[in-house]
């Protein structure tokens, strides 16, 4: 799933062993390997199970569990996944050790096996809340959330209330998974919430009975992504994609149901979830109808700050131009948009207005470009209904999944390199990450790469197949802007 890091990363699973090989530490270690993370393990119990049920459970001694925990500390796991804890004694022992660990912890509150059988006794369930203060993310399914909160979950509102209750019990973040919710629906709904954010993840439901180990795979995939340094909201998207891909390739074992597959490799866009606002009804939300761009790929894409530069670029046959200005008086801004639209109508091409979507609609611009923060306030459906195209800036997996929910006319990816033109809270993505996103998105969206791209760097960026390079200074500060446009265009054409 993720490329090899420069040094070996480790992640720890504290879980039970599944003799059928589909869940527990077996699923966790396979998932870690897919994410290029070396797996460490502390085994809390040995289970004798198969698709027909759990036949025997033998718990590890506290002395053995403690010895294993102490032994692996020198290997410095970058993240921890917790699964089966079986009883209060094991739970409390693990919790005491977690008090000293400064790394993210993802907990799949395993209480029963898919094939049947309790994997956490009643005293353990009662004491489970003591563990929550050491948990970065709790990932219960619907049934587990019901047990922990003592509530019944039948509606999307019930899911949100359960998440509130789990946060009140002490969890930092909660992801309630919806694999067992509205199983007749063709979508699968998961709900994420913490003190800062809340949203739905809506994805295609993978119709398969071969789903043993789904919860283990999800939680360990999120832990592995956290070990790589991803933010939690990005790790959740990666975990969701890994599970969807695994379910799509899961196979039966002989005449019996099988487990989630662990194929590794890049995911397809059909497994990318959509991030929907918490206040949107995830079953009723309507995707805006944005038209595709007239010219695809977008080609050389100058981002300029004046109507004069808009006209000069379009006059040279540049296919796509963006007008990006900040903090201008209303009258000046209006005139600037008006003149820029007039230039686009004169020369053709695709003119996108950055941020000012109301003026873009009023003056009949070709399209609007929005940053992620603008998606919170812009009327996306009004932009679509006005017939304008939409481009969206993306810097991380969560943002791509959020943009994917509104199906824009194109996706902008960056910053590829560091840039002095804009203060960014994201580190440069680099060519490797650009390539991963191009491979994922290009079949559905035109794309453009932006951020620190100059004439020297353009050929390497173009080799990704992105099809478009957005530049801020490479054209407007060039000694010969016409020659710069031609050189950028040659870099792109060489990869077609």
C-alpha cells in the first residue's frame, strides 16, 4: 500500500491468535506487511476456531503478556493496534503498560468472533472504559458500539449519538464502522468523530460473505498508516481503502467462508470513500452535477493575479488559466473578474476564478477553483447549477476523499515541491506521492500538479502522467514568458 520507508518501521499488535488465519494477529501482521511496516506481536490468547465457530480459548498468562510487552519496547513500535483482550486482568495489565507509551493506539474492541463465541467476558466489558484514556482511535462495529454504550443503533442518528457517548466515556476519537448497518443498502457508512472533526465515510458496499477479519484489518491498517506518520484522518481513509480492496478480492476456503484478502499494491478509485459532512444524511446526499472540462488534460495551467496576464496567457493558446487574487476592494475585484472573463470569451480557453464563486457565476466565468477551506462556505450545488466547472485543491488523503464526494471537474494536487508563494501547513508531497495519486485518480478526474514547479522540474513532474502543470512564477517571472509556456507545453507533450 505504501512505499518502503528509508528505515524499518515497526508497529505492534496486541491481540489473540486465530487458528483459522483470518483474524487476530494473523490478519494484523499481514496488513502491516502490506503497508511496509514490520509487525511485532503480543499474543493475549490462543483460539481454536474455524468458520463453524470458536471451539476453545486459552488465555496467555499475565506474566507471559508482561514479558512480551517489555521485550518489544526496545524495538520502538511507531503505533499500536489492540484487539482481543479477553478479560479484565489482561485488559488492566495492557492498560498499565500503555500508560508509558507515547505512540498512537488504535483499538478494535473485539468482543465476539464473526463465527460466534465470546472473546471478552462481562467483567472485561465493564472495565473497558478504563482503557479509553490511552486510546487514540476506537473502531467498534455497530454491535460493539451497542454493547459499550448500552444503546440500540437502528438509524444514522443513533450512530452519531453512540459516538458522542463513546467520546464522553473517554475515547479521543471514534470510528463506528457500518458493515452490519443497513446491510441491504449498496453503500457502507462509517462515522468518525473527535473533539475537532466529525464526518461520514460513504463507500461502495462489497457484497461478499468472505469477510472474516474485517475489523482487525481496518484497525491494523489505520495503525500502520499512523506508523508512517500520516494524520489520523488520512490514516482512516487509507484503512477504509485497504479493507474495501481486501473484501473485493476475498475468496472462500474450500466450502467455507473466507477472510479479507491482503493483496497489497495500489488501490483502485472504486475503493476511495467519500467524505460527507456530519450534518448531511449519508443515504440521501446528492452529488453535484459538474460538467467535465472542455479541454482534457488541462495542459499548461498558469495561476496569475491580473487580467493582463490572463489575456496574455490565453492569447498564447494556453488551455487553462486561473485568476487568483486576495484582499482587493470590491469594485477592483469586480472589474478584474469582468476583464478576465472578457479575455476568455475573446481567446477561448478555460478560465477558473479562485475563491470568488459568486462573481464567477455573475460574470459567466468558465469555472471556479476552491481550496478545502472554501468547501465549508461555498454553495457547491449553486455553482454546479450555474453550469460552471469546479476545481479543488488537495494536499492529503482526507482531502481527496472529501473532494471525491462532490465529483469536481478536476483535482489539483500539491504542493509537489516547497514554494515561497503561499504558506502551507502541508509538507511537499514529492514525486512519489504525486505518482500514487495520479495512478488512483486519473481514470476519473483530470488532474494538475502545483507547488514549486519550475522549468527545470517540469519534465519530472510530467513523467507522472498528471497531464497538467500549474505554475505561479514560472511564466509570470520568466524573461520570455512565451518561451516558458512553450517549454512547459513540450514537457507535457513528451509524456502523451
